[in-house]
C-alpha cells in the first residue's frame, strides 16, 4: 500500500489534470447557462493540453537540436532528447481552442440578441412556442 501512495503522490500533476477535466465536464453537462458551458469547455480543453504537455516531458532530456558534426562523430542518443511533437501539437490545440472560443462567443451573442437570454431552458421554451 505504501508503494501505491508513493506512486500517487509522485504523479500529483496527473491527478490535478483529472480534477480539472471533471470540473470542466461537470460545467458542460450540469449547467444550464451557455456561458458556463463554454467556460467548462475551456477548462476541459486546458486540462487536456496540460496533460499532453506533461506526458511529453522527459527528465534530464535535452533540446532536439543536434549539431551535424557531433551527431556524425558520437551519434544521436534518442533517450536523452525530448520529443517536440506533443508540445507542437498542443500549440496547435491552443490556437484551435482560442478560435473555437471566439466563434462560440459570437454565436452566444447572436443567441442573446435573438432570445434575450442565455439560459438553455428559457431558449428551448421560446423555441417550442
């Protein structure tokens, strides 16, 4: 049991990401206000981005820039080099997240102008009339 707790404490950042994901998921599913749902989506996206960045970290790893002459002489040690792909993909995910948020805010503004509310129940009630 002691080894289990040591492992849990050693990976505390993953537990924080899972808690953030659940907070965002609850806000998307449990709330009725569309702005709160959008904030939940942003929290969820941020947690996933942090999870992927954290998974791409390598302790003691060097930057993935290799000198050609040194690589030919000594070779490249892949175990000592950080893979930049997860970080680059998460930069793309951040750009997509900001774009989705901007479009969603524009749609929410249009919904508010049309129905005068951002509460899901009130909008559905006005649509059924």
